[in-house]
C-alpha cells in the first residue's frame, strides 16, 4: 500500500465531473480519479473546514461508524477495472478489522472527515500513476521542430510579446478596491 494525500480537486470545463488528484507522499507521482460534483463538494468543504448547514451523507457515515463503536483506520483505493476505481473503508470494531466496499470518492470523503490516511494499492499505482517529466524545469519554448534549435524560456524576446502586453494594458477593467467601500 502506498500512502497518498489529496493534491487538488480540478473542475472539467467540458462536463459536470471533477478530478481528485492524489499524490504519492514518497514519490512525484499522481493518481487522477474522476468523481461527481457532489462528492467533490463534500471533499472540498471538509478540506476547507467549512461546516455544511446540515450533515452530509459522509458525515452520517462517520456518525454511524462512531455510534456503533467503530473507528475508521484508513481507506484504500484497492482496484482499477475498466477505468473504474474501487475502494475499501477499513473499520476497526470490537478488535477486528472490517473492510467496507466503497466508491473511491466516498471513501476519500470519509477519510478527510475522520482524518485517516488514504492508501493506493501498488497494482493501482502501477496502472494509473502519472509522473511529471523530469525535464519540466528545463522546458524549451516551442518554435522549432528541431529541439536543438529551440530557445530556452529565459531568453524569450520580450519585444515579440509587446503586442499582447499592449492589448492587456489597453483593457479598461473597472476593478474597484473593496476596502475603499467600507
């Protein structure tokens, strides 16, 4: 099992779906998981420490487990089949561990509420992990089909960008400072 943390929640501009990005705590690799807007909201409000006006479903799950004398130990994104992630909520009750089948988004929402670790199975990490290119820091400006003729980003000619700068500077944005209204 590989421990991960929630790196971010991203919004798709093309659909109602969201992506929760899980980051391996020991390596620079990420697992993107598509989730629904309600689950994304449930995770986000807990991470931002914004109490909902009424308990959400994940708050109810937390309360049920607690009232039955259980304790969530961790959650595990356990499998990936046909582009669908599967998860388990691991609960300790009466000295034994019980694994409860769950959607990955619901398991993550419960994990952030009870503040337990989130793990990803090694097989899932191998199938779905995304690792940034090592050369990202040395990225070259696109402009040539031959990488040897590319120009390092630091030496971009600012004069070539002047038309864009002139356009931005010509925008008449009516931005008011809210502090002046008080």
